[in-house]
């Protein structure tokens, strides 16, 4: 019998007033616990874009030390062929970063504009099979139970191959924390001509069908982010 693992589906919805608490959120600006130097892409020197803040203590405890993970990614530099030069899809590439912070009651609010509006989240608890979704010997009725939606916990639904990162410090496989579906406002209408840039936003994960993955080292050395697209 396949073992199950707890997951929380994230139902995103736009809000008019920005989140100003230490809770899960997407887009807008981070609500920090300690001051930071805003991350800069090591390749193109652009300021990175804030994607999300993910709690590491609840609803699932991923860390003994850290309270929150803040995910940033370079907006990308493109060559004259339209190809992305900054390797934003690779962990530890210098084109994305995850900042881990320990608990503090301080709420440090930054007035930094974001290309993404603020999204609050409703959580829906589920169970997923503890499987590698790239193992095609697993029965489809089981593998289909792994959601493609934004979630905390569970297992990653890989778009391509299993690319669970190894921690560069302790060389151990990192623990999966969260999955980010590119579509922030739900399924995009068929055909780009029907997309409304204000009504439909999506993370730059290679297009509307991409997926981002957040991991943390089990020894808490550091965290990592990556993305895949079809």
C-alpha cells in the first residue's frame, strides 16, 4: 500500500490591501522579520522579483530553526534571439534565491513595487501518495492524486525529470517544501489573444504552464528554488 503524506492546496485570491503579516502570501512585497539587502541577479545585476513568502513552522513544520522562506527570482535578461540568458530555472545559479529568517515579532514592510499583485491564500488540507511522479511504473490512478496546483507539502509534480537538488554544503537531498503553479489567477483562457494582462498574471516559469519548486536542506544549511516547464 502506498504511503500518504500531508499537503495543503493553496487557493490564491487577489486582495486590494497588501498582506502585512507573517503569513503565507504571493506577490506584492515581502513582510520581513529582519532587514535584508535586496537580492541582485549575479548575471545581469537586475534586482530580483519577489515571488512569495512561505511559513516553515505551520501548517507543516519544515524547520527547527527558521520561521519563514522568502523566494526571489531575476526578471530575466534576454538576448537578441529572445532567449533567456539568466538561468532562473536552476537552483544555486545566482539568478534566484531563497532567504531564510528566524522568528521575530517585527514586521518590516518594504515599499518596493512588484510586477505581481498581492495574493492571499486559503489552505485546503489533502493527502498525496508519497511517490516520485517521474516513476511511470506507478499506477496512473495513484500518480493522478498528486496535484498540479500551488501547494505546501506533499510531493513535487515534476513537469520534466526529478531534479530534487542536493545541498551544496552537506551533499544531502533537500526536502520539498512547496510548489508554485505559474497561473496566479487560475487557468488561462485558450489562446494568448484572450489573455488580459491585468486579469491574468503568471510567474515567469517559461510560460503559463510552468511550475516552481521550493526546497530546504534537512540539515538547514540553506534553501533552494527551481522551476520547470513543458
